[in-house]
C-alpha cells in the first residue's frame, strides 16, 4: 500500500533550513515563511519532536534570524545545498533514524529540493510545509513544490501539520497547540499554484 503520509510525533523530525539574515530582503514572503516555521518550532518543543537547524555559509550569509526562535539550537554550518551533512546524518542516527521529516525554510528549488531528494533516497517520508518554504522567485518556489511532489514528497501547510500531530482535542498538549492556531496562517502566495494544478 502506498504511504498515506499520516504524521506522528513518535517518528518525526523537524528540519529548519537556512533562514538567515542575508536572505531577508530577497526571499519571497520571508517574514511570513519564518513566522510559520517559528510556529512549527514551538510545536515541536511542546510535542517533543526534535528540530535540526542548518545555516548556509554563515560567515557570508549571517546567522539564523532571531524571530525563528531557534536560540539554544545547534546550527549545523554547511556549504552544500543539502541539509544532509555528516553532522546531520549523525544526529539522525542518534535520534534512532526517524522515518518522517517535516521540512521548512529556504530556498525551495535549492536546499529544500536537494534535502528532499536525499531524505527520499534514505527511505524517509518527507512533508514539505508549503507555507513555510520559499525562494527568491515565486516561479522557482512553485515549480520546486510541483517537482518535489512528483518525486514523492507530501505538500502540506503549517496548520495541517499542527493538527495532524495532535489528532484529537483530547490530546494532552492540544490547548498549547491551539494557542499556536489562534491567528490563521498568513497568505504566502500559494493560491496561484493551486489554480495551475
């Protein structure tokens, strides 16, 4: 049976890709993308889902933006377009090789794409949070999402991830997650993508 993509807190890891200071003025919908990724990070802390953070060439592109709320997380520096560095591979092994990746950050057609391919090749289920992923160009972003869906990744949204992870209003952490849902996710320009499907 084909995988249906049901998320589970027991077997997931949150990937936070390269949301750095120098990208701020150039990435389409940067503020809203980081805001959604921040909600996912807050949820991961509430639900015990381990987060993995990378930075692309931080010496030149600067640190992770503070509004992500990633203080205290070890940032894995990299130059490759995949998040799957040797350090990240070791971290995944130490976590017991989780089977599901929740992926957000930038850029959709570069580091998100290369990371997705690597994770899929490892046999992991990849959930790309479309409203927490972007590129400099909306064209590159939308074509990357379409391409990654063709490769077998699941496309989802911030709110869908939060609700799938708790699955029930009786979940012991539901009230805390509900607070993260108090304000609806900002529009990040994805409707054009769906009208083209």
